[in-house]
C-alpha cells in the first residue's frame, strides 16, 4: 500500500470521514478546510500515524505546513518512513 493511501485511510479513520477521504488528492487542503481536523484531532492523527506506521514524530518536527495538504502530510510521513 502506498504512503498516500495509508495516510488517507488513517485520516478517514481518525476523523470519522466515512470514506470522504477517497476523493482527496495531493492538493486537497486539510488544516482549516476540513472542520473535523481541529487541534485535538491533529494530536489523535499523529498518535495513529505513529502507532500504525511505526514512526516517531517529535513535537518540534510538526507545524501547520505539515497538515496543510494531503501532499504535505504524505511527504512528511514518507520522509519519516525513510528514516
């Protein structure tokens, strides 16, 4: 399974999007565009990414840009998986 599909699956699960993430593309805006993605959801999303993909995300590694679009989040996760 490619990284973007994994990210979208986890987004859908954590945010309870009921499959809406299937229509998301790299340029789809996340933070500020999806009401379900608030500050508490970001924390849950990071936790789920860590648990399900076996990555570790340090607090100083993330900012608003990381969650700007599907592409920026996917690229961040792909970089973490390559570490």
